[in-house]
C-alpha cells in the first residue's frame, strides 16, 4: 500500500513482504556476483597470440604465452593476458630483482621503479617448476594471478596503476625490451 506524504510516495510493507524483498535482493546480488566472477575468468578462454621459451645460458627458465580476446596483439593498452609457466624454482626476491634489472635497463625512473617494486613485493610468490603467473590487463586495470602446480588460478591482487601495468608488460612486450626475439614470438611475429 502506498501513502502520499509531502508529495512523496512511501511504501508500507508487512513482515511477509520484507522477507520476499530480502530474498529478491539476495538473488539479484548472487546473480550479479556470479556474472562478475564469470567475466573475470573469461580471459582463460582467450586465444593465443604467440608463445616463447626463455632460456638463460643452458637453463630453461620459463615458457610464456600471450592471449587476447581476438587472438591478435593490439598494443600494451589493449586487453591481454601474459601467461608465464616456470620451469625451475625462483624465489620471490629473485623475481623482484630480475624485474628491477629489466626496468633499470629500459630506462624507467628510479622513483617509479621503487614504488612499483614495493607494490609487487606484496604480491609476488616464490615459484616452482610448473607454477604459473598470469598478468591480466583488462579495462585499464591489471590483475596478477598464481596457479600452483596446475591448480585453478587464484588472484593475488589488482592494480589501477596503468603505468605499473604497462611497465611490467613492457619487460616482454615493449619495443625497448631486452629480449626482442621473445617479444616477436609473443606478439605473433617471426623472430
């Protein structure tokens, strides 16, 4: 029943109506959260753009692959997933040190590097052979996922820092990368 008060409609509901309203709200929230979770995992179905093997001296370190919604590379500002499957044990500190070395070699400002490493130090795990890290760049946002020994990926964290996302991806995909043949293979060009 609606009652007009000061030119405003106010609904009065009995106890049974509140239960029904709570149930409807609950169903809507469940539906929304299920759709959001499904949308977040859609990236796992994206086609592969390219694959590359990284070997240091005679050690196989990781295999990487790049995925996009349409299977084509459209630049660092597009939606993409970098999948890194490790082939040996590497500590979180070693991952951070290698990331820092790449950023320094690529000429990023020291203050930016310091801030980015601080953010990544809260997320990077130590990895073993067959573990995977996924960096998902979607809609101006970066997400880091970890899959241990082939298990379902779990999200380690998010960033809205577009510069951090692009700098991280530039290690593999940027034109100033230290590994141009790896980049070419990932973006679907012949190395």
